[in-house]
C-alpha cells in the first residue's frame, strides 16, 4: 500500500494594486489619471510605515503571483508552479485547492500557517474560489470526512497541514528559524539569488520567470528539511533519508533546467 501523497508548497506575492486603487479611491488602471502600479504600491507602503513602522502590507492585500509545489506520490517526485502572467490569480488559487481535492495530500509548508494559507484564504474569498476538501473539518459529504474531525488542514496542532517552522519552534514565534539558514546548516543550497523582499522589484522589472524559479527552489529546500525532520522523528531510517535525498537530486538533474543546474551545483554530494 502506498503512503499518502505529500505536497510541499510555497507562495510568492506582490501588492494588490487593483485592490488598493479600490480601497483608496484611486483611478483604475488604464484611466487618464491612473497612477502606475509602482506609485500605488508606494502610497500603500508609506501609509503602512506611518501606521506600523514597516511597509509589509496586510495579508488580505497580498496578490498571489506564484504557488510552487513539490509533490511526492508513489514513485514520483514533481516540482511545478502555478504562476502569473500565464494564469490569473483566481486560476492560481483555484488550481491549488483543486489539487488538494484530487489527492488529499499531507501538505507541508514553512510558515504556511502564518502567511501562505491565510493569504490564500483571503484571496480565495475575493475570487469566489471553492475548496471543499481543504475546509473539511469532519462535517462534509466525503466518505472519510469523520477522520477530518481529528486531523484536518485547519487546526494548528493537526498534521494534515504541517507548518514545519511553527512545529520546530514549538509554536513560539521568538524561536522561529529562517528556512534559508536552516537549509544551509544542513548542507542544502538554501536560497539562490533572490529572497522574498526582492519579489516586488523583480516583478516590476518583468522577471516573472525568476520569481517562479526562486519559489520552486524554496519548496525543494522545504522538502529536504522535512525529510530531515522525518529522520529525527523516526519515520525513516538514516539509509532511507539518504536514499530520498539521492532520489530528489536525480529527479532535479533529469529536468535539466538552468535553475536546477544551479541548485545542484550548490548541493555537493556527501
């Protein structure tokens, strides 16, 4: 019998400039008096700094431009992205939840409970997204719904969604660790060439592909850290953990894409 699918995910966001125009009463994009996206965002950043001392916008004003996924299912390991500009935000969010409907995977994230999922909740509401399986808490029409009363995607202390950062810190924000640092301490590549603070700048420069590639490397970092956690937890042996790392390395090499070539070059074999 095969183990349940595991889906590691990460999102990248930019300011929701259309929403900000609506909330601030600014001219819509394309109108004669319309401000550029960069100008609208700067107004929002200034207002946010005046209010809080920093310019990080509230989660409901974060527009999703990429969701990258690493799916381990049966004998497969796949990495892909749902991303703009090929897809609208509504399509990105809906397809992500469609995947949960299809596979009912364990989902794994790094700070997914603190950022990624709340963003997806708000943006899903905005776009009229449906996500019945994700919101199942033991009261839906699925045949195994009763199991979700005791282990669902919503409860912080259940593992159907495992926020690895939150769990490792024992739910204490002051104990949180950056994924990049932790991955590098384990001998994995960590972030290459970009971080979350540069996404808006890269988007304005038309570098959507670079954002997608960065997001994909982050989900692989998370997957590899998750495998170390499984080793520590006793779910796999040391030999099985090494074999899984070798399998991931081989699957990434098979893709033969520039960002994976760079990633593998930064990941020396032990």
